């Protein structure tokens, strides 16, 4: 939208981060090549520029990493909790010191706006380590009995939407409780995890406690299936989550899964409307909608539907899409060509099924993977775009007449991760929150995260909680 | 005594608060335990138990789902009262259960009485938990921002419980009570060879103010009944206590189809006071956020 | 006394009686404090650089209501202020003029003289500024004085006591009366003293009340209480004028006043305007800054952009 007040480009300096032309696997405290010598390229989704060439882990490397983690486990788990705590505090501090560098790196590798990596991802990453550091010497008081024991080697597989934050959610509680880890970052976003490996070295973390294996699904599958892994933690798609659950059936491996969602954001007619509009925008356009807890279904009370949609469309017209390194960018790039294709296919299906599509006037850059913020109206529960997770900047708008109907529609999903409620009536918030089958309910706000706040799903959104005291349980033998 | 012919009980399933025969019309013979091997058919005939089919299982899921809303929505105090009522009712029928347990498990009357007493006490233990578990595993979270943030446990939903094969009554109660104490509803597959105490428990539950469908009791071949239940898309969780390793693995694989919460079989001494693990295994944590803000409009600065 | 202002027609009979007015104002959507402040803070992180910054600084200069509202105001002080408004930076004649000088009614004539022929307006506070505690006749006399002395704009204060007591009709009637007294020669700015209204819900209600009564501008504060203009209360008022125009077709201006001292702050407010009410308000006919020290900081920033070096207080005029 051409405006008389056109913001000049305000790019964050790329020079704060020094990306090496190639990276190895991080096993037993050393960067090493893959056993079969395979490598893959990590590219910047906003420009398709190759950022670096990264060693690609295979089954043999997984075995090597698990052995290293096993070897390190004995000493690490025997360390006094207060000593483990200090390592984690060190890591938290180094992350804070290097947060600008990591934010730029994450933006380059993931495609999300620097505004988000700078103001959301990195502060939460540091806070998560800081929070779990404090637990390491207090586990006796965590409500899991005296002297709760770690599980052993944790195999962790994380997604590309919040690469470093998901790493923090996995590694911080695992280490605090005395486990050692082998973590596989997503193949499209391996770089921040490799920088984290360097942070572990700076922090003097003993060798083998943290092992990082960039790679594809085959490496993840090998890690999950490895017989010397005691704990599997996965964040990603529901389909893969189910496959993992099958793989570990009949073993003693403990499993936690953070999977997909189709969050309902319910707006009642007495909502604080301007804040609700902001909440809807945050709910579905934060991180280009590539968020498992996104509020991807807007349930609006029919009596205010037109008014709300008008406000929403006006607001969407002010979203700034473009260079993720520009500090004024609201909407960055889609993470990969593959993800872009999935979003495109689902939105085309939405149109084919008769939903009405709208996007603000929005010029997309010529290279890279981009998708304009998109709104679908005339959507019903029967539409694919109301049921399937799109994982992109696409909002499906449905209406309801009564609170009962809102709750019924919100719960009518295989998922149960998040939900939103917007109303000025306190008793309605509590009543509706009580009925929603979702692990996180945001009332009069959306997409808020905190290390003290347990996060996780009902139903096919997975099980187990990350964050807070609850998050310890996943890594303790209880 | 001997000059009078006993009236024998027809054992029936307990589904949705009613006592149906198996939809299949089939029964199987239940005998006294004879040896450690406990081979069925070698002991004295006790009764014909219903051989529940996959359709009975399906009906039980419907009943349990229907009961879930009201039961999970009942106050914790109310659930506690009802669980305590179960203990009261059992106390009054202790003799019957002592006999059934003795016959089922090949125990002396006195050893069986120990089991039954412990089972009654277990109901009392869980009756007291209903309104405390939320305070133990939930609570406020001190988030770094102007938000009220509260985590509370909520029941997972419809839970299939494969009761332990050996401990026909104490084991059964020990796995059923924690599931329903927190507001879940249960479909219980009894011990295959010793289903009678479980089927009799259904009669007690029916007279304890427990709403129909909260507990549904199915007897028969564990594997036959459990297989469709493990795959059922409207079941939220499964306790595999009564499955052997081979069956447990198969069921766990089937359970992955809709990501049921799975409690794997593990060695348990049911004589011990339980912990809270059998409750937390079937609880979800819901975390609710709400802005707090300041009283006035003066909080903002730049 | 007329009880209906022109804008009210588009909203039917909401001002027909005390109860209809109350129902309307209390039926406005609520404001969530945390969400509002978060949105204001988020817009505050916009990074306005180079050409955008140059544009914003000049725009901000052109929007300044250069203000002196002291007991110690003298003709000399007011003349100096007038000169400053006309030529904010004597060393650089490309600098835009300020929007207006804002003074007490008795200084209007002096101010008019000082800015004569420049296009700079003279605004006068009125209605027993800043407390607003006087009989209506006295308030209207105050307004008449200012208008008679040639004020182009009148900055009135509302009766916060009446507002907080729920006497919305009284507040409304007073604004209507003042508006009528302003006639066609002076635009009316209605000051709510948001710091005394205390809640955002009240600020939204006051905004609509003022606009219904015919305000040409709604203005945050007098600058005389602890909390004056903030990004959040200004954002809220920008939402109100945006929504009011959507419903009635009538455009109303916004003036944050008090506490805005730096260019950085001023630019944040312009971002709020740009992304909330939109570019139609990016003009000193529709947006003002009530400020005094802000202008010098804008001028120093302007010099920095022009020369590439940081300026200092000795290179702008002290008035």
C-alpha cells in the first residue's frame, strides 16, 4: 500500500553473524563429518541463497552420537544438581550475550521477521534455559518424590518453525534433570542448533552431554528407534508423531509429543474489539502462521461478523510483508518450497470447496518463498480448510450464534492444542475455557509463551507438557 | 443349608448403567483357580460369564462417552462422595466378595478378606483424592508479564482399562478407581479367567449413585475385546495393566492411530499404598492465560 | 441551548436523553488494557530511518502546537513563542512552520500579532483551564473572549467531575454550548484530561461523547497532571476517530498533549497515526502535538539529518 508515510528500509545488519561455508555434526564435543560424507545445503527461504553446507547425519552417526551421550550420562547425571544448574545458567547468559547474532542467524535460516526473532524467540530461549537451570538442584522439591532419577539418553527431534526455541524447550529440561541428549534439528533450519553447539563449548559443557545431528527424517527415525535411547521427545506433524508412537510401542522409552493443531479463536459480541483484531492477527500471522498453536480458525459471533471482518481486513492491509531482516517487516518468508506448496494446495482446495478468499493488496518478492496473508470467509466445519492444519498465513472464518455452539465447533476437531476466547464477561471466559478441550487457552490474548507455563496438547495434538514444573516430568523416571 | 438348592447368579456385563448379556449371546465357563498354572476348565465350575464381543465394546464406548460430560463436569466433592459410597456399599457386601475372590484366586477366606479390605480402603483413598489432585498437580504459573496464568488438570476422557489378570479384585479396583476419581469414564476389561468379582463390582457401582456409563465392565477374552478398543477413535487412553508383553505392544501400536495416552504394563504390588501416577497418567493439563494489566490507564509509558 | 450537534444525526437518537447517551457510551466495545498497551508498544518498535525519518520530522514540526500555559506568561514570552512558531529554525528557512501557538485567552491578541501572515494558527485554552471547575456562563465567557480576540482554535477542558459522576449529558451539553460559541471561526479541541478519567474504557467513552457533541479535535490532556499523552491513550483515541468517521462520515482530529519531548517519541506517535487512523490524518489539520520542548529536539534531529553530525542545544533557539 503506497502511503505518504513510506517507511524506508531499516535492515538489521547481517554482519553481526559469521556463517561458515560448512558445518559438521556435533558429536562428543567435536564437529565431525558424517560417516558417509553426505552433506546438504541450508538456504535462506527469503532469497534462496545458500547459507552453508551442513553434514547430513545417517544411522551410523546416530549410533555414534547415542554412544557419546550414553558415555557422558554417567558423569553428567552424577553431578550435583547445583553444578548442572551452573552450566545451564552459563548457557542462558551466553545466549543473552549473543542474542543479536542468533536472531539474525535464525531470521536468515528460517525466514521469519527479525522483529520476532529479536523480540520473541531469543528472549524466550534465554529465559527457558534460565528457568530450567534453577530446577536442576531443586528436583527433590518438584513433587515427583525424593531424588527423582533422570531417564538416560534423550533423543529429540525438533521442527523448523522455532528452531532455537524448540531446541531450548527440549534441551533445557533434559539437562536440568540429568539426562544427556542427541538432538536432530530440522533439515531446513540446522544452523542455530550448530551455533548452540558452539555455545555449549563456550560454556564448557562436558563432551557428549549435548550432541547435534543435522539431517533428514531418516536420521530422526534412526534416533527414535535406537535401542539405547531412553526418552523420545518430538515436536512436529501429527502423522510423524503417530509413526513415532508406533515405533516405540513395546519398549520402555518414555515419549512426549507436541504435534499439530487447528486452534479456534472465539470472538464474542462483547469482545474488546480492537484488541481482538490484534489477537486474531497475532494468532494466525505470527511466524507466517507456521505455528502449531496458531489460531487458524476464527469463530466469530454472527451478530458482529461483518463489523469484525471489516476491521480485520483493514488491519491486514497494514501488514508489511518482505525482507525478514527489515525491522519493520511483519510477515516474512515461508520456510521452504515444500511448505509453500502445501499451503498453496490447501488454499486452492479451500477455493475449490467454495470458500471465499481474500488477501490485502500485497506485492510478493520475486525470489524466495512467499505467501500473502489470506482470509477465507463462508467457511463451514465441513471445509478441509476448517479441519486440516495449513501451517501458513491462512485464516478460516466461521461463525456461531451461541456460546454452546462456539464450544461445540471449537472442540469439533481431531486436535486440541490451543484456543482463544474474546469477551469482556468474566464468567463466560471461565465457563468456555472450562469446556474447551485444548491444552492452552488464551483469553483476551493469544500466542503468549513463558518458560513457567506448561504447553502441550489434548487429543491428536500430542501428550506431555513442556514448560513449567510439568515439563520436568517428561525427563524424570516417574 | 444343604437341604436347600442355592439360587445361582447369572453374571452379566455392566454397560451404561444396565446389565446386558453379551450382544454375541456367548458365554464362557469360569472355574475356581486350581494351580499356579491356573488353567481354565480344570477347576470347579463357578459360573458362565458373558463373552463380550467387539459390539459390546463399541456400546461401552458410546456409554462411556455419553457419561463423560456430566461426570467430568460434576464437582470434585460430588465425585468424592460417590466413590466413598462405593466403599460403603462394598463394606456391606464384603462376604460375597471375599468368597468370590477366594474362589477366583485360590485364596483362603482370610487371605481373600485382606484383599477385599484393601480394595474397600482403596476406594476410600481415591474418594479423598478427587478434590485434592488439582491442587497437587495444578497451580498458578508466575509468567513474566501482565498475565494471570493457571494450570489445571482435566480428565483425558474415555479410558480403557485392562484389569490385571491375577489380582481379580484389589488389582481391578486399584486401576479403575484412579481413572474415574479425576472425572474420566472407564471401560474395564476384567481379568479373563477371574471376571466374577469385577462383574459383581458392577452391581455395587450401580447402587452407589455412580451415574450409568462412568464405569462399564466387560468380561471375556482380553485380546478380543481390547483390540477393537485400542483402535477405537473415540477412546482417549488405555491402561494396559492386564496385557502381556506381546498383546501390550500390539495394542500400543493400534493406540497410536489417534494418539491415545498409553499406560504400559508394569510390575505393581497392589497391596502397597498407591502414588498418584495412575491418576496423572490420565490427566491433561490445561493452561489458561488472561491479561491482568493495571487498574487504570496510566500504566503505559514510552 | 441546542442539544444536538450535527454529527449526532448519523447515530440516531443516542443523545436524546441521559439514558440513551449512557446506554450508547456503555455499549461501546471494551478496551483490554494489556492488549492496547502491547499494540502501542509494538508499533513503537517501528524503525523509521533516512527518508522516512526526514519526512516524519518535518511532518511533526508542522504539527506542533507550541504551547505556553504558565501563570508567568508575559507578552514578551508569547511574542518569542510566536516567532519561534513562524521560524522554528532561523538558520534553515526550509523548516516548516509549527501548526499553532497555544496560549491562555488573555494572550490571544498578542499571539495573533506575533504570527500574523504566517499561516500559524493561534489556539487558546478555555473553559476554566485546566480544572474546568466553573459555572457554564463563566466558561462560555472565557471562550467568547478567546474567539473575540481572534483565536483560530479553542482548546476546552471537559468537566471530569461530571463525567466521572456519570452526568454524561451535562458534559455533552457543555461541549455543544462551547462549540456553538466558537461558531464557524474557531475549531474546537476537546481536552479529556485522560489521566483523570483513569481507565481506557472511560477514554473511549469520552472520545465518542466529545465527537458526538461536535468536537473538531479530541485531545488527551492539559499537561498539568501526572499522566498526559501516552502512546496507548493516543492509540485508543485514534481508533475512536477512525471508527467515528466510518460510522458518521465526519473526520475528527487528535491531539496528544504533554510529555512528548523527543523526536523519537513524536515519530512513534506518527506511526500510530499512520497505522491506525491512516494517512488521512497525517496532516496538521487532523493531528497535532501539544508540546513545547519537543520542537527543539525535532530541530536538532533535522539538523543532524541535514549535516550528518549531531547538533546541540546551543544550535537551536531557546525561547
